[in-house]
């Protein structure tokens, strides 16, 4: 019987944190200053990083703006700069390309959240297009759950034969768990230390290296 796998992109298949995140935070801080925050870029950046560390699930732009005497206008300027910046350079994470090659007999989908322009640029730079049967970019304000469901229905596979791989317990794992899909959390990137806040955010398995995924999938198939 065929099997399917759905991958997240950022910090799952590519090094978003290492290559893009800090630069994006600085550019967001610059945008917030231009929008009206009366603090230096470094001061705004320090506040962003503080809120990012203390409340990684929160609205970092709004928290930063309000804590510095601003409002939604400055927050939206920061959010737009953070999400819609040019990508520049971006590399696949170690093990990503071999894993995708090894899964060539599987149905494969990429489901990522964010700006269509930015996420599309990332996918193009990474050369991932040929590895997936379908690629889906979900707007940042929406859940991946509906897209997961569309992919599974298109494949026509039993839920037990579809696996979702991602790094975020809230945005990647929980929507899949609520649909009854198997899940693997990759402990990597800016959300590596974020613990599940409820049972539905706990993945069926956790890995620290992409190379661990293929043996795990083979084990699951043998026990079905």
C-alpha cells in the first residue's frame, strides 16, 4: 500500500533560523522605528528578542510595539518587514536532500505557512519543487489543518499511512494530530525548546536529526 508524507519547510528542511531569522528581526526593528517607535533599532531589536524568548507563541510584533509605547501600526510595519523580506541565500538542512530522495516512492507534499512571495522564493532557491507532488503555502493567520485534509483526501490514503513532519508543536503537529495523522516533530530551530502545551501538541515521535526519520518510518510500516 502507498504511503504519504507531508513536510513543513522552515527549520524542518531548511536553515531558516541560522540564515534568515536574526536578519529579519533587525529589518523588522528598523521598520518599526520608521513607523513611529522612538527608540534605536538596537533597543527595538533587544525588545523583540526578549519577547521572542519569553513568549515564542505570542504576537512578537504587537508585544514589542506596545511595550515601547507604540500600537498596531508599528506592529504591522514590523510584521510586514519580517514576513515579506527578500530571502537572499538559503540552504537545505543536512540530511534533507538524501531524505527526500529516499522517499521518492512515497506521495510527498510540502505545506508551509507565511507570505506566498517569501515562501515561494525560499522553495525556488532550495530547488525543492521536483521533490514534491504538491506544494501549499498557507497564509500566516490560518491553520494548516484544512490543507492537510485536502492533501490526504487528494491522495486517497488511510490516515494511518500519512505522516506529518514539522518543528512547531502548535502550527505543525497539533493540526495533524486533530485529523488523526501520524506526526514526527523535528527538534530544531527557534522552536526547539518550546514544549507542547497540551496533549494534542505532542508528536508520536521526536527526532534531533533528519537522518533519524527514515528508520522510524520503516519501523512504523512494519508494525502496521
